[in-house]
């Protein structure tokens, strides 16, 4: 009698294993490229075909942003607002604070430096979280079709 129970149990396991092995994978749509706001790095020389930013506002196309001087993984998300404002996603964490400074403003390019300020006291306990605050800067003139060059620096208070 015991051998019948063993055989029935083994048969049940075999049926379940066979049924699981016969499941067909559901085809999925190919993954799309991440939007510019989620790109972690830029490939030099690769320019996506996007229209230039409009003076009245909107997201600044990735092809119009030189983010090569930002640290790897730094977010690259910029929108142009009315009156020459730019809102750039910063990166800060723990005890650090993000800010931005407008630098050179030429006819063909604008430079903005993303600043991360950390406390001078190295014994300060800080959390390990990352935050991505929007930082707004004002240009002398709207960005238009000028290249936006993003740079990065760290400072201590």
C-alpha cells in the first residue's frame, strides 16, 4: 500500500514538472530607449534627431546638451521656461546640497555648472539617500538653439 502512495506522489510531481516546463513565454514588445531624462551617459558623436528647444519652453533635446563633464550617472534633464529660465535636475544626497551657477553665455553656447556642496565636518553622520531637486537658473536671453554645456564641481561649506 505504501508503494502506491509513493508512486502516486511521484506521478503528481512529474505531471506538475511537465506542465511547468510546457509553459510558453509570452512575447513582449522590444524595450524602447530610455528618455533623455533617464540617460546615464552620453555616447560621444551620437546626436538624436530632435528639434531644437523652443523659446516658449519645453524639454531641451538631448542633442542640444553637452553633459560629458558630469559624473557618470548624473541625471540629464533640462527644461527651458519663458524669459530665459532653465530648470535642471540636480543631484544631492545625505548632507550635500545641489545648486547651479550660470557661466559663459555666448551666441552658440551657454555653460551651467552643477554644484554639490558638502559639509566641511567629515565626522558628520549623513544618510545614504539620493535626491534629484529641480534647480532653476536665469539666462540673459532664452536658450533658443544654443548648445547647453553642463559642468560639475564639488565644494565644502
